[in-house]
C-alpha cells in the first residue's frame, strides 16, 4: 500500500501549482484520495527528465487506480477468497446494521451489509456504509485482520 511520502518522492517537487494544488505534497495527498490523476501533473507528464519517476509512480499507484478498487480503496482478491465469512461477522458496520443476523454469525439479513458471501466468495455491497467511505473516513481494518487468506486489502 502506497503512502503519501512514497508518492511525494516520485513527484517533481517544484510546487508549480499547475495541478491546481499549492504544493506537490498536497497533490500527493489528492492522488491517494483519488481526487486527482497522475496526468494532472503537467511537469511529470511533459518533462522527459521525470520519465523514470513517472513509471515508478504509475506502478506504485496501479492498485489504487485499478477498476477492482472500491471508493473506499478496498480490493477483494476473489482468487484468494474461499468464503469463510470471517470478514462479514467482524465488520462492525455489518454487526451494527444487522445485530440479529451478522452478530450471531448467521450472515447479514438486512440490505445494509457491506460484505456478503456470494457464490463462495466475498462481495462488497453497499460500500457507502463502510467506515472508510465519505468525508469522515475511519481507518477501520476489521475485515483485513480477520481474513486468513489475505483476500482483502485497502489501497
């Protein structure tokens, strides 16, 4: 998982403001927040001297820019998941939204669950219910730490 300093180190560090942000550090934060894309930095794209940094930055941010990443940055590797459901019952939002189903280990019965086992693998539904979504993001990791196959990650 990329952090802001790793991204910043690969930017031109000119603070040119061409991206719309006052500093390259602010642009790095915007990249990680998916508010901006790499191509929004003209010096990085246009100046050949940054070619190697651009290549490394694209590689570093590839998981985040992936179509598999949800709005919260969650990626579920279905090839690793075997549907144990640990993440479903560990999710505090699932439990809060469905105390009689999820909290007792029966799986979510309400329509507000974030994670559900479908066809033997985890699916992310209702991503907007996740604590990592919205303006007041909480860096919850309950689903990650309970996954024995490391099928869930946040980027």
